[in-house]
């Protein structure tokens, strides 16, 4: 198999896995709201989906570096197939109380982030083998993930409306099985190397040290993030915006769709509109983004992708207007993850990508459980319009940071080589 095809199979597997995540994201909130009618429980579900992602990011990153990228990706998707598949199985047989559903959601989330981190960590070597610039490879991977939302969201929404959420969850489990098989069969193991070196290997690099070595590696990952001011700035800013986005995606948009737009079909279309725009944005950035200042593109894109959609929804627009706004916001958002991904991969030592990436990801996601809980309990009694105005205004203020904070100048400074890890 040629190096280019190895990279393509990884991107395809990531797309299939992300499609399953997207369908789950559509089906579970609608299932819970249809069963309970409670906005607060939507918030609890959203928090339960995110909290283990934070834990898995911090503590799973070291295990990914030790366990091997390909193996972690396969195990992550295999576990997701079992836990998501168990939801409709138990609901149709013994019954599934809300606490049991939360337990399965938590189990899914604990390994989902390590699996995604493992696929991202394989990019530099597979891209180098294929002769693709890293910005292009990260743009392709983000476009693949966004494409999954474009395809999976409307399909899942329509299927929920036609056959019900349990059937959709069975199909979700099947996508995780396919993703695991694709990586196991078509993506080689990757050995972490210096940037640009040939890196496809038959087995992952060995690691050892037991519990003491694990604690050392975890401490090194935390210390690296703490000592790098750009990574600190990324974590701080994205922690806030992800909290707003979690409130939007897990509570605000599903609730608005259920109350005012007819439910699953509209929700799927809205998620797909944002995802479709983001695919376009990621592809365009992957093609031409290296020609422009990362900081400028990132700042402008984040300003357009965040606050405006909250403020527009506060005006109760028609479905058509909302679809257009989300598509345009998605185009802007498409450049964000490729920029952050390329900057991070270029700053982090090759052998520590997963542990440092896990710390960054966990820090960026840490505010999401609180965002969903606050939104859910607010909407039990409070006004949706007021919540949207508060979140939209706060989002606009936060996304001004790349223009004024000195740390963000580092986006345009590519290190000659990643700094060495220092234990702190």
C-alpha cells in the first residue's frame, strides 16, 4: 500500500468514527427529551458526555503514547460500539433507567478522546511519508470530521423522526465497528520520530516504567503545557468558548429544535449546515492557509464563528435564515482546528504528542460539563433569549483575545524543533 493510501485510510476511519459520534449526538438528546421532557436532564446528559472526555484526555494521553496509536484507536472504537449498542439493547429488553444511560455515556467518553488523540498523533509521520504538508494533513482530518457532521447529522435526524432514536443508536454502534476494522486492517503502526522523518513501523515504540513511569510521564505532559505560553493561551480561551459551545450544542439547539422547529429533522439539518460550512472552511484553509498569517486567520475566523450565531438565534429566525447563518459560521470555524492542530504538533516532542495533546484537550474541554449544566438548569425556568444574549456577548468578548494578548503572536512563530520535555 502506498504512503498516500495509508493516510487516506486513516482519514476515512476518522470520518466513519466521527459519523457515529455525530449520530449519537443527535439521537441521545432527542431520546432523553422525548422520554423525560426535562431541559435539566438534557444538561445532565451533556455533562455526562463531556466530563469523562476531560478525564480521559488527561489520564489517557500517557497510555496512548505507551499503548500505541493504532491499537488505542481500534480499542476506543470497539468499546464505543459495545457501550452505544448496549443502550437500545437494554432499553428493549430489561429496561434502561436514566442512571444506566448515564453510566454507558460515561464509559463511551472515557475512551473516545484517547482514540481521537491517537489518530491525530499519527498524522505527522503519515503525512511526511505521503509528502503532504502538516497544515494540509490537519486540514484534511478536520475536514473529514466536519464532513461526518455534514453527512451524519441530517441522516440521524431524519432516521430519528422515521424509526426512532434506538434504531439510530444501533447504526451508530455499527459505524464504530467499521472504523475499528479500517484502522486495524489498513493503517500501519506509527513510531514517533523527529518531524519529517520516515516513521511507519510494524510495532509501536516500547514504553515502560509501571505506575511510577506513568506518573512521571503525566507530570511531564502537564509541565510542558504549563511552561508553553501559547498552549496555556489556547487552553484558557478554548475552555471558555467550548463551555459556550457545549451549552449551544447539547441543550440550546436541541431544545429550540424540539420546541419550535419540529424536532430531529430540523436539528440534523442545522448541525449539518454548520458541519458543511466547516468542511468548506477546512478544505480551503488546507489548500491556501499556509500563505497567510495564522494569527490573523484564526482571530477573524473565531470572531465570526462564535458569538454571531447565538445573537441571531435570540431573534427567533426562520429555519432558512438559521441554516444560512450556521453554514457561514461553519466556514469560519473550519480554519480553527487545523491552525491549532498544526501549531501544537510543531511545538510538542514527537514521543509525547498524546500526553501533551491529552492535557491540552482536557483543559479545553474542562468547562463543557459546567456549560451544559448551567444552560439546562437555566432553561428549566429562565428565558432562552436572555441566555443566548449573555452567551453571545461573552463569546464576542473572548474571541477578541487573539488580537490583543501577546501570547497569540506565537501562532506565527514555528519552532525549529519541538522543545524537550521538562518534568515539573
